[in-house]
C-alpha cells in the first residue's frame, strides 16, 4: 500500500483545484497451488496413551503422504494442542479425559492432487480435515497488473468528469493512494471423510482486486 505524490505538474495547472476519483482494477487467474490443512485428533483418559496414539497415527498419515511424493518440507505442523475435557453434571465438573490435536499443512503445486491427498490422509487415520485453500505462486505479478488497471480506470473516470464539467485536466495524477484490496478466493471447503473414491475438488478462479484514490489537477 502506498501514498505517492508526483512533482511534475504543468505550470498552467491549478494545484488548488483538483478532481479526486477512485480507480479499481481486477485480474482473474487460475490458482496453481493448494494448501490443505488436516490432522489427527485422539482422546482418552491417560495422557501419555493419548499422545502416543496421536503420534503413531500422525506418523502413519505423514508416511502415506510421503508415498505420494510430497516432500517432507511441504508438510508442516500448524497446530498441536493438549486439552482437558470435562462434563458438567448437576453443577459439578467431572473430568472426561484428554484430547490431543495435531494439525498440519500440506502444500502442493499439483492442485489436481488435492483430492487424492485428502483421501489418502483420511484412509490412513486423519480424522480432522480443516479445509483447502487455493492460491497463486506469483500473486505479486497479478497484483501489479490489477494496480495498473486501477490507474487506467482512475484516469478514465477523471477524464469523463472533466469532460462533463467542460474543463481540462492534466491526465497524469498528482497523487495516488492505494486502498486496502481483497483477493477474492473460493470459500474454504470441507472434504468428505471417505477413502472409497477421490474427493472431487474444484479450485475455480481467483480474482485479484486493486483499488486506489487518485487526484488530478485542472489546467
């Protein structure tokens, strides 16, 4: 995000008389990276047993993913929690056991493999599929393209306003301020917990949006 002031105003342009417009640009692209978050949840009365069970199942899940030729560095732990669980009966707190959660994130640039990754993990013990997020490896390039379109959009709006007012403006903005923008992505989806067939996943399209304010001097 930036706020830039240019210093090349024409001498005949009135710096105290400006037109302010908002420009917007959008670029649509197909995602080329999938980020899958899933994990293993185990419960029981003995903490060491619950931890050991979780570690064993997690190791089995990770080994199955490695057999899909997913590098170890693309499988990262994002959440590891140990929680005490209680029931409340007649106002009394009764210990119910321990819950161990180990979630990890798998990153793959083969987005067509996302469904196979989910099904393989579930078949080998994963019982918590948090979701799948699709993104772009070269997002900066698309953001710059959207920003360029936003500038052109602002120039076009300013020109239309000037024409309607029967005035002339300097077509180069004297100031540009980028506004917070949003990349519109498909909603995170929960994959079906089944291993009998490949879970069908559709990444859709990503829309990268850039918005800015631009000021133009009257000439």
